[in-house]
C-alpha cells in the first residue's frame, strides 16, 4: 500500500491563498485595464453571469484537448467542479456529482433519457456517444431546474452532438468533414473517427462514425502476484488460462463502434432534425464485476423539432432506443465450470438483457414580459426490460432459463412549470415545480431449478405493481453586485424512484445475487419490493469573484448540503459481523446526508513574454456522505479530498499543460459493504497540442512517473480468476484488493478538417 500524501492539505491551502490574494490585488487593475488585449482563457467552472443559473457548460474548445487521451465520454467531465466518475469498463464509467451518481443523475444524450439495461449497469447513458461526437456538455450540480431535472436527486448532465450546419444563401452545396485518429501506449489503445456533411440552404445530412479498442492496461507497478489468470478451474481439459503479469489489470480490454446519420430540415424559424444511431460493442471487460460484456448492440431513432414564435420557443422530441446486451466471461475469467456430479461442463454463465425505451418531450418558453420568462412542458417515457439467463451445463444452472426481470415496466409521466424573472440588472430568480408519476411492474419469475422455488414463489405471490407520485421543487437566485462579483444560492427538493433492479431482482441465491451489482464492490444484492423513492433536500450557494470581462482571473467557491430521506442503501443478509470478505446485501431505505465544498479558479502567471502566456488553474473537491438515524455508516464510494493544479502555456498555435493531481487517502468507508480503504497519491500529467488552420495534433504523457495508485472509486478487483460462484479459495478473487489506476501512458492524436 502506498502512504497517504499528507502535504495535500498544505498544497491546497497555499493554492487557495494565492488565488484569493491575486483576486483582491487585481480587481481594480483589471477594471482599469479592461480594454488592454489579454489572453482569453476558458476555465471549467467560470460560467459567465448570463449563463443558465447553477450550470457549467463545456463547448468544443473545452472538450477537444481531452479526446485523444480517453475513449470514455464520462471522463470528459471529470474536471467540472464537484464531479468524479465511478470506475467501470473502458468506455462505460459512470459520472458522479457531489457523491451521487449513476441513476441518481438525470442524463440526457441529444435530448434522449437513456437507461442502463444491465444488472451491472455496463451500458450507462454516456457510453452511447463517443467522445469525438460530443460538441457540448452542460452540468447542473444539485440545484438543477425542474425543466432539466426529474427522477434524479444529484443533478443533471446534458450532452449534445454538433448542431446541424447549412449552406449560406447563394453558396450552393456545402461539403465539409473531419477525420481523426489516436494511439495510446498503455493497453495499445487505438481508434479513428470520421464525419462528413453535405448541406444546402435548408437541408443538411451528416454521417459520423468512430471506433476504439484497447487491450488490458497496466498499473504503475505490481499490485498482485504474476501468474495464470485463473487456476484450479475444473476441468483442466476445457481451460486455457492466459498469463497475467503482476502489473496487468485483468478484464480491462474493450472494443466499441459507433455510427450515426443525421438529417436536418429548416424553414424560416423552424428546424426539424432526425438522428439515427447504431452502436456495437463486441466486448468490454470489467475489472470490478464478476462478469464481462460479451456483446452490446443499440439502435436509436431521435426526432426533434424547434420553432421560434412571436410568443417564444417551442421544442418537441420523440425517441426510441433498443438495447440487446449479453454478459459472460472473457479470457481473464474462468469460462468452463463443472461441479460435483455434473456430466456436462457449463460454458460460462450466459446472460441476456433487452431494453426498449420510448419517450416524448414537449417544452415551451414563453416570454410573458421583458422581465418574466415561463417554461412549461411535459414528458412521457415507457421503458421495458427483460433479463434472462439460459441454462448452462447440467448442474446448478439447469435445466430452466432463469428469469431475473420478466417484462419489467417503468413508465414515467411528468409535467413542470418554471418561472424565471430578471428583476433588475443585479437580481435574477427562478422558481420551478415538477410533478412526476412513476408506474412500475414486473411479471412472474422462475429460477434454474427447484432450489430457487421458495424465492420465486414469494416474489410471484407478492403485489408487484408500484406507483410513485413524486414532486420536485427548485428555487434559486442570482445576485450580481458588481462586474467582478456574482452570488448564486438556492434550495431544491428532488425525488428519484428505484430502478427495476433495486425493486425487482428477487433471488437470494449467491450466484444470482452477484449478478446484480450496481456498485462494483464485488458483493451480491437482492431487490426489495418495499423500497420507497429517495427524496433529497439540497441547499447550495456559489460565490464567484472574477475580472470584469470574466476572462483573465476568477475564483469560485460552492458549499452545499443535502439530506436524503429514504436513501437507497443496503443491509446484510448473512455474515453480519465479517469484515474481510465479500458479502450479500439487500437494498433498503435509510436516511443519509452529504455535504462538501467545490473550489475552482484561474489566474495569469505571466503574459506577453518571449515564451508566451502562462496561466494557473486550480480545482478542489470535497464531499462527505453518511447515514443518519442511528445507523452510523459511511456512504459507499465517496471521493476523498482531491485537488488539481495546472499551468498552461500558450504560444502561437502551441498549448502546453503541466498538471498535478492530488488525492487524499480514502479512510471513511462503508462498513456494511466491507469497502476497502485506498491510500493517497499524486500524479503528474503533461499535455501539448498544436493547431494549424485545418489540422490539430495532440500529444501527452499521463502519469509521468508511472506511479502505482488505487483510484478511490475504482471498486473491488475481481477482474481475473474463478469469479463465480462466489466463495474463497485457490483461483478465486480475494477480498481486499481495489482496482489500480493506469500506469504511464503516452498518447498522440491527429485530427484534420476538410
């Protein structure tokens, strides 16, 4: 284990002091010199005062430098104040805002509410869009407006691809496109992307395609013994285990292909757009899950309308998304199983999921007066899920097909109204109310054999139809006392109903429970028909100091507090006192609280020098989560205190960045889950890019010193060996090892516009 980095608190204090002193010293000077040509710096978290309250928006200029370094769209957002990501597959990590992640966030991709169709949430919403297609991302942390929220308690993420382009009047046909490629040394990762547009004045057609793949990545040092990926997996005749070095992180390989075809038609102030999408992931390993993704196919149809009228704006959208998902074991996990008395070896544990998601949204913005803006709208979503596991071999996984979720239904109907008023140049307020009805149901189930009869009978005889009537309220205000200060503050009441797995997974059998794991902690879970919706009450304020142009320097501080009634946590079914093993859990409601602070800032270090302009950027996040009401446990997967400091140099077409990431030790862990502590660490990253008129080159080194570290939200390492059935012994993943982060990686990316 690595030692905790004790200097982190000191480094953070010095950085904040530097920001505050610089802000105070430069306030008057920047106002007086506001007409002097200065370098424009785009900094995450420095949203202009006229942006939407409570939000941070990243545009193409913010996102472009990160695309060569990652194939995971969620990781594009990791430098937004208050954000982190849960570890998962190489293109499928899950975003977290202020300690609340996964289904606790509202995530829209091109206006579609996508739903993960997997008991391990291997296909989260952001995995359905490649990083090269993301043109804009907006994040609302905690105080999301009701027009953008719903069925979530942690915040909202809106990710959008590029808007359609049209030829200018008299230009004729517009032809344009872009092609790019990348290579990353760690894992031998590589990929390519292409897009092309043909457009007239009123019709535009765009094709986009991308592919990415990687082998297993290596950590910064040995975190386990080198050897065969698994041993003692009977019968040896059917196993051909591979060798894994001590630093190789098993089950981290992936391959992904995305394609989309877009049509757009405009007439005067009206725009109609149609997007057709197709994704295929033939394989994706999961180091913190006992299964891997062996196929995932998604098709999407997304039709939208936007119209400008004398009274305001009207938006409407209908969409359909269909996912076919398969799980089994990839090469680092034992595939053939044969128990006592079993004559036919079981070829893995095939598991299939099908999700069908259909939705519609109508939203209007009505200008009531020069002061008042009213947003009203309604949403419908119909979601169907089937999760079944065919019989395998002639042992415990036979002779029947296991029905985990049979005809699962989760339908949402929502209506909202939101009033925004600009009372004066200094004061803006927003008040919104949202009602949402969630109807859920599931059909009767069965197990592999008679050993599952008791659980199946109890579930089938229970009342499975559930209806939740949920209310959301958001009220916030923005006060701008001067050109160099902005204050935003507010309160939100947010509600989320359980997902289908939390309510309807039913078996207490060890193997079946390990197949329902949304947390990546190696434990097994069973659902609970008695779960109530989560209700979160959030207070937040943002203090923002900046120069008059909001370009040169800024400091933003956001403290927040959230109390959650009926937070969906877990309690143990067995082994109630064991502290050093994987355990079996049941989803239950408990009250909880989360609180913390985000700090972000930037300031010029030197300008107009012979070596260009230099800017210091800083980011600090802290969150603490715990249950209340006498249960006295820490919430799972809370990111410890962390900070990022970077220096950016710009000179002509060159941009060079030296970045230091510092993460404190994670010691406040969930006892109920036997969550493992992680040590603190520091990483140095170097990035460089050069932009010509139509060509851009990105190069960099991540984790320059090849440091061995364990990402606090990476989960338990179960990426190799005999991962099923759960137990202890030779060849089985041992409790106590967390997934290590990636070691040194050198990357390069090239993009060309034509």
